[in-house]
C-alpha cells in the first residue's frame, strides 16, 4: 500500500512555489544561489519548529517518523507503521506518489480504520493558501492508499491564555478544510505535470508582479527585478495607500507622466507636487494648531515589545504584545528635557516592572505623545488589565496619549519619504544627523531579534551588555526623534 522507496521529484513546498510563480520553482532547483532570504526567515523557521513540536507534545502517545538517515528511510518507516496496523498518532508520516513526496505533520486514528490529518501552522487562523497545502497531502495520501476522514489546519487559538506553567492544553484550534480542498485535489495531477514540465524546460522568465509578495515574499524577487530595465526615479507606486495601482493599470509608471488634475486625493496631489517641484509640503499653521493643546510637561513615549507565538508567561496569549522596554523623554515648558527608560532582557516576565516604572517615572500631568498612538495606548491598557492595583494610574496615562503621526501626515511631506510617513522615513528629511543607520539596532523587528538573542541561555554577559546598549540607543532615538520632528513642524527652518 505505502511506497517504501523514493524517486526524485516534487514536494508540497515545491508545488506551492509553482502555484505562486513558475519561475520561483524553476530557480529554486536550477539556480538556488540566486535566493536572498529576508532577515526574519530564520526567526520564522524557529517559531514554526517550536509550534510544531508543541503540537506533537500534546499527543504524548504519538510516534515521530525521523528523516534520518534520509527520506527513503522515512518512507520505509511509514510503510512499516501502516502495514503493521499502527493505531496511535503519527508525526511526519512520509508518503510518495508520482514523484511527489509529503511529510504530514500529524495523522490521528479516527477510530474507524481511517485517519484525521492536521497540518500545523503558527498562524492564528487558516489562510487561503493553506488549502493548497492540505490538497497536496490529501492527494498523495489517497493515492498511497490511506483513508482520510478529515483534514484540518491546526493553528494557534488567540482565545487561549496560559494559566499554569507548561499547561498548553487548548492552545490549538482546528479549521476543517477537506471540502475546500476537493476541487484542488481534482486538478493536482495536472498541476504536478505542469510543474514537472516547468522544471524540465528553460527558465520561464516570468515577469515580476504582485505575485512576488503573495502569498509569501519570494526569495528570488531581487534576482528577477535586477534583470529589468531601470524604472523611473519617481514611480507612481510612491503614491500612498495603493494610489499607483490605477496608473499602472493604464500603463503609466512614471509619476511625472501623471496629470495632477486627475488625482482624486488631496494627499496624492500633495505628494505629486512635492515630488515634481522638490519643495516639501509644510503646513506650519496646521501643525501648531494640532499641537496647541498638548500641555507641558510633554512626555514623548515609545515601547518595544515581544510577541511569542507560544505564550511564555502566565496570563499571556499567543502573539500578545508584551512591552519589555520603553523610552520617555519628558520635555518641560522651559525647554529642559529629562530622560527615563526601562529595559528588561533577563527573560523573566517584564510586565510588572514595566508597569511600576511607568507609574513612577512618567509625570502625573501633561500630554503623552506617541508616534502611532494606538500601539502605546494598547500596551499601557494591557498592563492595566493585568495589574488591578495599578490600573487607575495606568489608565490615566493611557487617557492622556496623543498622536504625532496624523499631525505629520497632514502637515509635512518631503519627496525623499517616497510615500511613507514612518518616522524612519520622515526623520532624514528633517535632520539627517538622527539617522538610524549607524545604530546597532535599526528598527522594531531588529529590536525583537536582539531581545530574543539576549534572553538565550548561551548568550554571554559581554554580548548581553552590547545588546542592552544597542536597545537603549534605539528606543531613545525614537523618542528623541519625535521631539525634533514636532519642533520642526511648528518652527520652520531651512533644511
């Protein structure tokens, strides 16, 4: 029933590549050195491994089919289990049909001689492309002679809260997708033949497009884009909120070729005008009016957070944003500035200490300014919900938060922002000396990576001290930058 040998061919991931872009599949086999992995790829792999291992651990009577010494051995082991009438969960059951090899995350006996299939994902819900993953596995399993009674994506449940140490019962939910997979299964043989034909042929040279980022960022996107002629200096894609799509559909790529009278959005007209003239848009009066009610002392606040897929601390949920750091520059009416900060990189739950430091260090009056305030407000209110004895003081802080981002969006645009109002895009157009490029930690994702390195047992004291310094410099730069930006918005000067 179950094949015990393997011939070279395709896998579930290769078919997914093909369905995203034939050239992605072709390059992965014939020119893998052209791949450029993004900085977060390793972290995502580690999260996936952790989630998958935990899903298996919740079925303690299961057996793992090891991939050692090779996948041919895994095929043989799987065949032996089924032929021997194995009736316990199987992890990474390895099956093959027509050169397509799959390793199924979890098979559980259904009590009627068949099996329930679960594909484990670190996401919090099933996604459309997951159906294709299941379809490939179901197609191979059926051809290998297995009876599958259900097929689900086993994903993290955001309703789960860790209440007892290491008790993860209830962490996962199953979304049944067997019916949705049926029409894809019916076409799988044709898809496999097309993928194999692509691999045996020349480079498909598929043109770059939206598929480069959906459903996954393609590791060959840079390779494909490098082969294209240089585009315009100011493409229509810098128009924010997808404003360039309409023009691309009309065959217009260069912003200079766009008739500004045809732009329906005032923001788009502003971006076009600033880009074409080189003169920044600056509404000084509007900025002053927007910030007039921001009373002193003004506290410029920024958090850094970590969000574990698998909760580590009692009272936390999957992917809950937990603040491990804040920077607060307190600006007094006379111009004096005090700096307060908090950082926890010992791996212990930082929430109580963070909450106490906020209450102790932030002034009891005055505006609290953030850049994209809903995030900071959410962090503080999350702490208030966790610590009732501090809730009133924390809620009072949250109630005083105002947002510099919409003021900047409404009152400033420099063409070098290239359609973005992130503080890292805006700041170099205001004060180049406050660039982030010279910092050890350069953005929020990098801060999370630094935190994860710091809490590893194998990280030595010297390296942890370097990370501590880098994180403090980065978070402090964010709040310092807000002060510089706000002053510039309200006090014009030559740049």
